[in-house]
C-alpha cells in the first residue's frame, strides 16, 4: 500500500474510533492515548494527523453534525405526517447518533474547550441542530406559542430530551415500550403536563 493510502486509512480509523469514544465518554472522558491504543498506533502518530485533542474533537463533530442535519432534513421533507410523528422522527435521529444526552455533552465540551474551539462548537450546534429543528417549530401546524422564537424552542426541546437518554427514572413505568415512552415524553414537551380545564370545571 502506498504511503498516502496508508495515511488516509489511518486518519479514517482515528476519526471512526474517536467518534465512538467521544460519544460514549464525552470530550473529557476520552483521551487521545485511548484512541491511539484502540487503533494500534502511538499517540505521536495520532498527532501527526491531528495537532491536538481539540482539533480531533472538532473534526469528529464536523462530520457527525453534518450527518445529523442531513437526517433531520430528511424527516422534515416527509409528507403528510402530523407534528408529533415528525418530532418523533427528529428525536430518533438524535438518539441514532448520540448514545448519551446531546445537550449534556454539548455543555460539558464547552466547559473544557478553548474559546476559539467553543465558538466553532457553537457554530456547529446552531447550524446542524438548532436551525433544522427550529424549522419544525416554524411549521404552521405546530402552533408555536407567540412568546417563543423557533430557535429558542429548538434549544428547549433538545434540553428537555434528558429522559429519552435514560438519565431519569423510566417515564411511564415498565408496562410500555420504548417507542410509546418516547412518544409520551414528546407529547408532554409539545402539549405540556396538564390538560386544559373544560368549561364545566371553570
């Protein structure tokens, strides 16, 4: 194998392994030493491809976030589905790409990164998560409350997904399926925790 091909193969292996470890352990929990060890290369060899851990992390996120945006856009292009089904599809995209809570990992990384890396992370999060999800809240059939902007609603939505990433007691108990549980949580996010009082109760 030619050297250029070997270098390209090694770079892809680094990105693939780093993606898995960063998503499983977060930015601070995954070390470049662990990444290099899993691939079977030295840490200096890894730094030949990526100058430091931040550069590698942002390369991973650039690739991952692009895939998330593409998948959310596919859900948004679907015809004749109601808002809750569309939101369920968006949620499944996030769960497909993120084994852990999206918002928690984003906030944890921000605390650890340099200012310039934080700005790049914010740009990726806004462009590939907030903006396409905000498009959902712009749909006329969603009826977004007037005191919220679509982008604000998107951020609140992502922050409210904690129970879906198994961070809490299973909502709805053990008698319902994962799909039913997810749809119950999404219904609560969209409709609130209470039902409107009937005329006779007012």
